[in-house]
C-alpha cells in the first residue's frame, strides 16, 4: 500500500487549531504522525487513524524539486 502522505506535505485539517490556522506540515509518518502548526509552530503527535480522519485535503504536496535549484554544488 502506497502512503498518501509524505514528509514535508502541507495538509489542511477539518477543525482549526486554537491559534486559528488549519494548515499543518507533516514532520513524521508511520504508525504515528508528527505535525507542526503553520500558524504558531506547535507540534503534535497523533495516531494514523486520527490523523487520516482529521485531514481535509493536501494543500501542497512536498516535491524534492521545490528544494533544489537545479545546479549541483550551488549554495
């Protein structure tokens, strides 16, 4: 089974965090997920079933092309 969620994905939850943000960054996947609120930076660990029920959509899938400039050795 291929995982739908990867490290670096930005997901939108169904309910907002107390800070008002609904967007979270996936920091760890597996049986448990670690996500970071993009509004205030708070990190939360949650079991996979709860995470999958909470996610409304993937706002921005992580892409390795987003982090590289295309030129090797360039800083």
